[in-house]
C-alpha cells in the first residue's frame, strides 16, 4: 500500500496508528457513520450496496454530522491523524504532530491542509482494514467497502 502522498507541495508518510487509537476515532465518528450507512447499504439481512447510492447525499449527511463533532472530539481526531504522519524535510522524515505538542511541527499547516491530511490518514486506516489487515472483517463488509472506493 502506498503510504506517501503530497499536499501543497510537501511529501507526507503515513506511519501507522495504534489499534486503540483507531477504535477511539471510530467511536467519535460513529454518528457520522450511522448517518451514512442507510444511504449506502440496502435494508435487510444481507449486506449489500444500494443500487441508488448518491455520492452527494452521502457527502451532505457526512458533512452535516462532521459539523456536530465537539471541539474535543475533533481535536482528538486531528491530533491522532497528524500524529500518525511524518513529513519529508531536507531529506529526513519529521513527525508532523509530535507527542505532547500543542500544535503541528510545521507552521504552514493550515485548516485545509489539516483536513486533507486527516482524511488521508482515515482513508489509510480503512484501507488497511479492507486489505491485508482486513481479514478480521466479514467478507460481506470487505466487499461493500471495496466497492465504495
């Protein structure tokens, strides 16, 4: 899995995230996920994607829930996500949000960069669940998730 990406001309690397942190993030995002699930999955006993999935409706629901996250929850998610990244600087990989720091290590990280980086990390985590590390997920859930990205 490619774990390097670029934002605003800077190279970032996803270094992984402890399972307990992943779980804490998932719990904080549960209302957002719960809002999106009925828009993606067919009702019933079988796990299957709806034929009328509308990306705009899903994005609207997800963004509506994103806006209801408390500052505390959002801070946790952002710190954990950026804490799982390093940035290439002068040929070395430097932690983006060092443990114990109140702010990212780079003062050019604005809100847009932070949101893109956070979304990228969450995407890497979900991709790990689906791919090799996803063997613990039921096959039906892996199939649905693979069809969504």
